[in-house]
C-alpha cells in the first residue's frame, strides 16, 4: 500500500519476479479493460479519469476473478487493493495475508513523481522522466510505441486521488496495523534501496538484481 507514485507497481513487480509470486495490479486490470473497450472498461473509464475510486463490487469482482485462476501456488502480491474499509474486510475474509507493505511517501514528493510518469500506449510499459527516461524522448524502449500521460495523472485528478487516498485508504492501514501485518518502508529512497528495505523487514533474501530484460521490466512495471 502507499500513496500514488510511491512505487507500489515497481516494488511489487520486483518482489514477484524474483520470488515466483503472481503480481496483481487492480489499476492495471482496469486500464487494460479501458484500452480494450470491454464492458467493464466502459463502466470504469470516466470514474478512473476523474481520480475517484470505482465501485467496490467491480473492484472485488476483478480480484475474485483473478484469484480463482489459482495459478499462484507460491502466493501473490497485490497492489491497489484494498483501498477502503469494505474492500479490506472482504480481503481479510477471503484470503490469508502474510503481510502488508506500506510505502511511506510525503504528498510533496507525490506530485513531482506522478506528473513525470509516462505510459506506453502500445505495451503499457511505465516510465518516469525523473529516473527512468526512455532512450528516445516520447518513445517506448520496448516496442517503439508513443509515450503518453495516464488519463488520471493530471493536477486535477491527482488532487482527487490524494483526497480519496487520505480519506479512504489510510484508514485501511489502521485495520491491518491492529493485526500487526504492516511493515513500513521509507519510499523516498531509490528503488533498489526500497526493495532491500522491504526484504529486510520481511526476513526475505536480499534483492540481487535480475537478468537485464526482467530488470528493465521491474524498474518500469505497469503502475
Ligand atoms: P492505480 O493504477 O492503482 O493508481 O489505480 C488507478 C485507478 O483505478 C484508481 O484511481 C481507481 O479509479 C481505480 N482503482 C484501482 N484499484 C481500485 C480499487 N481497489 N478500488 C476502487 N478503484 C480502484
């Protein structure tokens, strides 16, 4: 868990690829549906662009659908869920949770990071103009696609998302804290330092890097 731009996608991808976990990013699933003009995509597009949370039934449906696949023998890491108390209760009732990683980032840093974020409209690869710029400006390194801003990475939508986060998602942390699931990691450090801190806090083996292709993906996971 963590505020927008705290690195949830990047860090969970790094954990997942190294530890054989299935990575589930609820926002990515919604974005895929929007891009592919599915019925679900049509239901969530406007609300996502505004920065508000989509309906709980839809978010829970996406999680249930994804997890009924049972292709996660070694476990899963989920980012972008739960985002409010109702989702947290559904989650606690439905699955065994080992721990909750909270990436702590001040709001002042969020704006800088989020407004620098770019997404390939072809393959969905994530870039950040601060520390993972593409080799050619405006063009995806992986597929040559055009880099665009996420529809909700605007000043207006970001203000709404931050408000939603503080009002609805932060209280979820308190629920998990009461169950002693939460490890807190300072997210202002570079991505490798954050990953090592997560692993130390969870008594996992240190991150030793990945083969180049996987590492590029990890650094620029789909947010
Ligand atoms: P993210 O990529 O995690 O920043 O999510 C992008 C957008 O997808 C959010 O601003 C919401 O509109 C929607 N979304 C993602 N996860 C959830 C969720 N668990 N509950 C409701 N809406 C969500």
